[in-house]
């Protein structure tokens, strides 16, 4: 391998590491933020600060005041998640196609600046509330404005995938996509594990500050080591009007909905629907999962972090096993593996409805151990349906639709949880199971269409 090739590989790995840092910062603070919201809401409701500290310092003895606090905190989480999903979803419609002409690094810079501003402001608000004067918990919504209005993690990931496509040869491209998937998983595991540990030896401000430092380091890596991969036209501009041009949306929609040979459009849209519904159904954990296990099993943040970590680790190992054994050695097709993963998720959520002991929440995760393969394998099939120069637009469309699914998910799951909190708090698991049942029908439809196209291809080969 030549010096230039080694240098390019190093830059790609540094880019992957920067994505890992941004994801790590998000995992480090996600659950802790809910604890901080409970604490500041408790103080706002007029309770003694010493009593409110019991809610954020991982004490087992939950108090009656939590029944009063949880609906209020759930509303804040709802607005935060809607903001996190809706704004990046809209921007993604423009930033993806815009980066084809104006550069991938510019999009990465937008998103990374947003991460730095958001996590720095969260750390500052937490410090001020804990040591100077308690602030209204709704102020955290303001803290999330920068990262969302500058693209969010969706734009960062899409730009990175396009960057790898631009700079990496086809033989090594798929391996880098897998690295991104695994690095994000690894960073989530480490972030979820370290969050309660750092909190136990320090405080919430230290955890949020650590996350802010990680985003600053990620921003530095992008600025210092990532080169622009697109030959920018001199006449191109970075004005708001050029970014938010309606022409970008027209090009994207035309690419995704154009008629294709051999039922390509049906396959493409079916896989996009599967990915979107999968994103929606899995969002139940992020929105009300922690509140549910606190109520049902009397768990603390550390317990929930261990469950999340074990879920991701099991999925990580299960995906590796599925790719290495089922796909490579047993010859299972991508579409078959996707159907197995969807069915596993369906059974997973059905069983969680009836789980009444803590160990069962861990054991059930084994049933959906290959759930991580759904999105990578869907993208793999999509790459065979569309041409290379369409990948950026289609990726942006997929990311936007998935983000819109995340807009709907918080409203649905939080509303269901609030309505069934005292009667049947696990009802939201049934909703997720129903979504995966729909996905089973969709993947079955895609399997039929692919079989038809395969028969047509074989018939033409016989004629030739």
C-alpha cells in the first residue's frame, strides 16, 4: 500500500473515530439528563432539595412524589425528542443533495459545531442549577437548538458515508460502513457504562462536561484531518438560500420515486418503509423505557444503563455471528436475515409485556440478538437497486424519513405511557410489536418481488 493510500486510510479512520466521539457524548448524557430533569422538576414543584437529590443520586427508595413528576418530565422529554427528530429531518432533505455540489466537509462542520454548542450549554446549565440557582428544567430544550438546527447526527452520518464513498475504492467501502456501524455501537456501550460510574465518583456536571470535551475533540479531528472530497464549483455558495433550495428536494424525490426496471422502485420503497418502521418501533426505549423500568422494577439509572448496554452488546455479537455464519458459511440471503431479525423483534416486544422479573428483561434480549442487521442489509440491497450516483440522494431521503418516524414515535409512546401509567404501563410494548408485525408483511412482499425479478432474469439468461 502506497503512502497516499495509507494516509487516506488514516483520515478515514479518524473520521470514524470522530463519529464515535459524538455518539459517545450522546450516550453518556442521555439517561443522566432524565435524572437531572426529575431533580430540577422536583425543586421547581417546591420540594426540599435534599429530597429531590434522592431522585438523581441513584437511591433505591423512590418516593410518592415521582408519580407527580413523571408526567411533567415525560412532556419535556417528548418536546426534546420531537425537536431532535423533526428539525434534522427537514434539514436532511436539503443538506444531502446540497453536499453533492458544495462539499461533505461543510456539512460535517455544521453538525459538529452544533454538537459542541449543545453539550457545552447543557454542562453550563447543569452547573448553574446545582451550585448557584436551580433553573426551570425546560431550559434544556433551548440547549438542544444548536445541534438540531445545524443538522444533528443524521447529517453528520450521511455526510460521512458520502465522504467514504467519494474517497474509498469499492472493494474497501463496505468494510468502512461496517466499521461506522460497529464504532457507533461500541461508543454507545462505553458511554452507557461510564455514565453511572462517572456520576458515582463525581456529579452530573462532570458527566456533561466530559461529553462536551468529547464533542470538542471530534470537531478538532474533522477540522484538522478531514479534507474536502468534492470538487467545489467556484460559483457555488454557502448562503442559507442556496442550502434551502427547493430544487434539492425535487432531485431527491425524483430519484427515489422514479420508475425502475425489474420492480426496482417497489423494492426500494419497501425497504425504506421497513427501515422507517424499525426506527419508530425501537424508539420506545429512548422515550419511556427508563420511566417504565423505574416504575415496574424499581430500577435506578445504573440498572437501566446495564440493560441498555447488554441489549446493544448482545445485538453486536448476534449481528457478527449472523454475518459470519448464516451469511458467509450457510449462504443465507440478505432478505432472509432481515426477515429473521424482524420476527425476533416482534417476539421480543410481545414477551416484554409479560415480564415481571428483572432477569427476564435481559433474557428476552437474546431473542432479538440479530436486530442490528436490519439497516445495514437493507442498505446493501438498496445499493444493488440504484446506481452509485444516486446513493447520496437516497441516503438523505432515508435519513429524513427515519427522522420523521422519530418525530411521531415520542408523541405516540409518551401519550400511551401517560394514559396507561397506573393501569397497564407496558402497553407501549404492544404498539412496537404491532409495528414489527406490519414489517413482517412488508418484508414478505419484498421477498416475493425479488423472487419475481430473479425468475425474469433467469428467463432472459436462458433465452440468450
